[in-house]
């Protein structure tokens, strides 16, 4: 089967008749999927990465050779379908881009209600 990912499609009646079914979303922490590998490699990097550098990181960590075109598509998926903030910028005077994830600071979490009652 190679690098091809399989998606299950959910079909429903009513308002969705005639619409293209949406694929079930892959989890972002699953290294068995291209999306997961791309997310994990980029999220754990402390520097900006170009597509070929990201491909090399994926190969080194997960022993999978994902193409630069596939990685670029997964970056778009992360932005559009998963709400992940992926920043890009040109590297120097080159037309090539480099990428990183923007890690937002997490706010103070709410206390567990069971702990609050005890």
C-alpha cells in the first residue's frame, strides 16, 4: 500500500445529500500517518525548517520518506482543517520558504471540580 492513507467516509441523508463527504480527521500525534509525522516533526523542532529539512527529520525519526509535496499538503491541512498555526517566511533572499509551528502559551487551567468539592 505504500504511503497512501485510507480515509473512511461517513454518508448521511438530509441536508448533506449531494455534498462530497468529508474524510475523518487523523489524530495529530499518530506517527503512522503523514499528517501525524509532519505535525510531530515540526512541533518538536526548535528552529525554522525548509521542506527538505522537514523531510529529512521525518526520515530520521520515523524511517518514512515523505515527499516535499506531500509535506507541503499536510502543512496546508494542519492550517485549514486542524486549526494549527503554521508560520512561513522566506529564507534569506531565496524564494524558498521555511516553516515552524507557533506555540501559544497555555493559560492557567481550571481546577478539577472533584478536587474543589473535597
